[in-house]
C-alpha cells in the first residue's frame, strides 16, 4: 500500500513538473507563424480538382491562396499561354453567364494575398478566350501582377479583363483585345474596372473595347476608375468606346473618383461623345504625358481630354487629335507649362479646336496654344500649320520606351516654362535644361525636355 501511494506521489509530482513545459511547447507551436508559399504552376490548361501539388493549374494555385488568405503567397508562371476555359453555366432564361465567386469556373476569383509572376525571359500570356474576364480581385484581397500579358477577356458586366474590388498592383504587364460588352448594364472598363485601389507601372493597354447596346453607355475603353488610381510610365493605344445611342465616354480612360497619372502616353484611342483619350468627372492630375493622335466623331465638344470635374494638366502635350477638340472644359481646370496644338474638329487644320472653356473655372500658366476657336488664355500662340516646322517633331520613340513629340531646336516651347517644374520629363530626362543657351535653365513646355545633346 505504501509503495502504491509513493508511486502515485512521484507520478503526480512528475506531471506537475512537466505540465508547464508541455503547455509552453503547445503554446509555442500554436503561435509559430505559418510560412507563405511559393507555388510553381505546372500546367497551362485550366483545371479544378481541389489540389495543388505536382499537377497544379493557375486556378488550383489560387484556390490554395484563397484557403490561406492571411498569408502572402507567390505564384510563378513560365513562358507560354495559360488558358481560362472552365465555362460559367448560363442562365437558361436570359442566356446570361451566371455569377460565381468561389473560383470554380469562369474568371479566377482571388480572395487572398498573392503576387503572380510571369517570365522575364519570354512572354507569359493568360488567354481568357472570350469566355469570361481573367480575374476578380475580391473584397479584402491584395494582388500584384508582374510580367503578364492578359488577352481576350470578355464580360457582359464590368471589367473585360479584371474587376478590382480591393487592392491591385500591376507592373510590366500588357492588356490586349479585352472587351466589356453591355446588354443590360452600362459597359465600364474594356480591360479594367477599378472600384478600390489600383497602382499601374510600365503597362500597355492596346485594342481594348467597351461596347454598349440597348440605350446603354460605354465608359472607359481600357480603364474605368471609380476608386483610387496611380499610374506611371504606361501607354494606351487604339482603345475604344462604342454605344448604340452615341453615349460613349473615355476612349482610353474614364475617371470618376481620384486619379494621378504621370509619364504616360495616350494615342489612337477613339470615342463618340466625350474624351477621345480621357474623360474626367471627379479629380484627376496628368503630368509629363503625351495625348496625341486620338480621334472623335467630328464634334468639337468631344475633347481629347474632356473635363466635367476637377483636372490639373502639368507639362502635358495635347497634340494632333482629330474629329474633336484638344481640351474641353466644363469643370474646374488648371493647365501649367503645357502645349495644346493642332487639334481639329475635322481633318482640316483650318477648323482647329484646341482649347474650349465655356465660362468655367480654368487657370492657365505657361500654355502654348494653337490658333483657331480657342476659348482659353495662353502665353504663346502658334499657327497650327506651323506645328512641325517651328514647334514639334512628329510622334517618335526619342530613345525612350514611350513616344513623345520632341521639341525642335528653335521651338518657342524651349525654356518657356513659368515657375517650378517637375524633376524629370516623360522620358525621365532631367528638368530644367538651358535649351536656349542663355545661361538660365528654365523648363520647356510639354512632356519633352530638350537636352543639351538633342
């Protein structure tokens, strides 16, 4: 009996000594941070078996991200074409694609935190095959896309390639041939519809379309912004809005909240109603950018830049846009150290419509204006017919990723800037440079700063 009691006492003492250590070990295990995962997608076809192992599609990789959404993950895609092919079932009565947010089919729904990397050695393409958009960035997600080419997105809702409802960063990407087509709602954002926070760097938007039927509006051929947008070093080419009732706005960009754009190019975009390149209805700043060669429908009230909100243009060149005006202001505008030249409401330079301001608030300082139908004030006035003989060279690369209109050697825009200026021009060349060789360095007007060796 005594041996049994002694053994019990030893057992209890041992447990009492070990228990704190055991609890500490369990607590340490419970609080140890999980490790974020880097997933290498192994196949290019679209599949969904619920498992991402040695046989893993992009959709299956995103499923893993969504199931561990408190961690920040990385997904690696190799060179090649990745397809989105799992079709969303259509409504039997309306023949509309259904809405599914669990990433089972249709577009890829992202609920977690992830960076998706394409190859830097070749082209990584995600092809939606006009079956759906590519991605929905859902509430609470934090997504970065790098080195990707997103093509052939198609939706009957908003955002032909991406609907962003959270935080999205896009770096070194291309968006081509994406479409938002409206049958029952306005078509908004041929490539992207942004509702929250969007950052874009060094990205191209080409041949995207917002098209509306049945008395609906087409808004933002490439991008519709209803949130916060920051964009740098990016280009918009040949994007378009089309409406059956001629209500289309923003051939490239439609902004209805807050946007900040710098060192970017808008060219060959088209719309019918307002904003051949840009339509702004809220707060927008455009700096060190070129808006050239965009096209309207022949109505001078269709500005290449059309403002009904609050807009600031700084070191911006609005040049040679046709079938509309250069800048059309119905809101509060401020233009500084910029060029608005050779914009015409038809193909003749004799019917120029460079800057139109219908008794609205417009402050200009350091503005070179072309002749004809100007309802704006400018310090310098040049005949539009003299644009390429006295002022600018045609649109060209000029040793940079994005095209600009170089200033001619004796251009009146050289050293004509008033007040302070930004540190770099659109090409990231330094400002100011003493371009007229009078030993005083002033900034040039427009997006291009003439350098000493030009």
